[in-house]
């Protein structure tokens, strides 16, 4: 089996694993009442850009090989690191969803009786879901040896992250006030001890 095929299979399994982890939370979230939201055109645009980079372009490459001109032959180390990153991303997704429970939402929503989650993986990182997505985008770049499809996840998710993190933290401060400011002061944004 070639490293190109192995990487493509691993990418598909990572995406399936992500969906299996997320599905029960997504179903539950649809039943929960939202008391405040920041959804709208800017959020929709951010989500479409991220989905294009993490889903559409890599999916097109895996299904058809397009764009072939940007494909290169990966080395074993690259594919191995991609497999490790994919596994780490799935572990982070699971830990994040488990800690959030009923407080999870796909967008910038505050639920009725929303509580600030500061336990589990949230004890040291304020946005571990973003950490998981960065790790997933890195895994995609390593697993899919195509300069466009592989790197599109970093660009697509990076766009969402840098345009969304400010409004999200503002919403959390408006909702939880001093509790969130104290939490923010003692935790890293996405990587403990770094950022």
C-alpha cells in the first residue's frame, strides 16, 4: 500500500471518527434552548470557509485525486506523524465533548442555564475544541500529500479561528463576567504554557 493511499484512508477514518464523536452531542444540542447567539452572516461565512478547507477540498482530493498537479510523494515519517496527529485530534475531540456535555454548540450560542465549563480538559485550556481542530488540520496536511488539499485545512480553520476567537471570548465575558475573566487569567487559549 502506498503512503498516499494510507494517508487518504487515515484522513477518511479521522473524519468518520470526528463525526461519530460529535453526532450524539449535535442531536442533543438541537433540543436545547438557546438564550443568546452570535450566529449570522459573518459566522456562516467563517463556517463555510472552514468546512471548505477541512471537508470539501480534501474530500475532493481523496475521491478524485484533484488537483493532481499539486500532489507529491510523501515520506514514511510524514504519514506516521499524520497518523499520530489524527489520533491526538480524536482524543482531544472526545475529551472536549465529554467535558462540555449539554453546554456544547456548533456555533456561538449560550444555552438556557448555561454554566462555564472549567473542569476536565477545560481546567488548563479555554478552547480545547480549537486545539483539536488545529491538530486535525495539521493531521490533514501530513496525511494528504497535496499542496492544496493538504494545507487547505490549516487555511480554512485558521480563518475561522482568527476571525471567531475575539467575538467568542467577548461573548463569554459578557455572559460570565468576572468568573470568565478569572478563568481566562489562569488558562491558556489553546496550548498550555504557550498560547
